C-alpha cells in the first residue's frame, strides 16, 4: 500500500466547467485566486487533486471559503494535511472516480480513541479539531477560531488518520489506518483501524 511521493509545489488553481481543481500544497499563496473563482458563481465542486503539506492556517482559510459558498468537494488521488480539512468543509465531500487510489490523511495530535471517531470530523467537529492546530489566535472574522484553553498543536508530516479507497475488479475497497508519522510514505506500516468506515464517521458523503 505504498503511496507515490509527489512534489510539494504551491497550489495551482484551474477552473474546468463548474469544477475548480486545486493541485499542490495549500500554503495560502493561491488563496486569493481560489476565492476569486469561488466568487464567480460558476463553481459547484472543488476538486483537490494530489495535494499534501500546507499549514493549519491555510486549511482554515480554504475551509472557511468553501463553507461560505456551500460548494461540494472531491478528493482525487492523495489529499493530505491542509487539503484534508479543506475537503471536509464541502457541503458534500466524496472521493473522485477513476482508476487512481484515493487517500485522505487527516492530521491528529495523538492516536484517537475509538469512541472519539464518531463525531471528530462530522459537521462542526472538523472545525473544532482543526482549531487545535492553529498556532495563534486569529482575527475575529477568520474562518477558524481556536476555542479558549484548547491545546494548539502543530501537525507533523504523515501523522494522522488515513482513509483510502482502492479500485478493484469488484468495486472499490475502503480502509482506515492510524499513521504515527514514522512510516514516511510507506503506508503499509500504518495501523489498521477497525470499525472506522469513512461513511459512518461522516468523513465521506454517501
């Protein structure tokens, strides 16, 4: 289950019909272009394609813009770190179709307990979880405001809960894993999480 590495170049924005493609790292450099496209009224779905890295602050900005416009989101290929939290902000959020392996790695500061998974990323739960990673208080009108007294952790590369969708002759197979960060890009070293169906957890929309 090794995933191919990809470059961490800054995000590129491309509008194709009513689908706004975002490729590369969400570091905030393309945020103005992103909001300009969303504001055009032409976008129905934001497609994150092979996006990794980025900052919690950038994730909050992209997520806030997506929630404000009520568009859907789609993850095609690998969507890790900042991309994952932006993806969860979609009104409906799904994996892309095709022959590619889709992977969504959501950063966590520690291994979540089984009972925490049910509401951790469902609805506003994703916003609250992201707020734990914001380094400093944001402005009053910022998309994500850290709750008072909440720990402000910095996410680590490749540390999080990974949801994958792999195409087979008989349809797609979904798996969930906890990756502690020591595995690098070799996701076969991650721990399988039982009873962590991404649809039941609200990570993917039916």
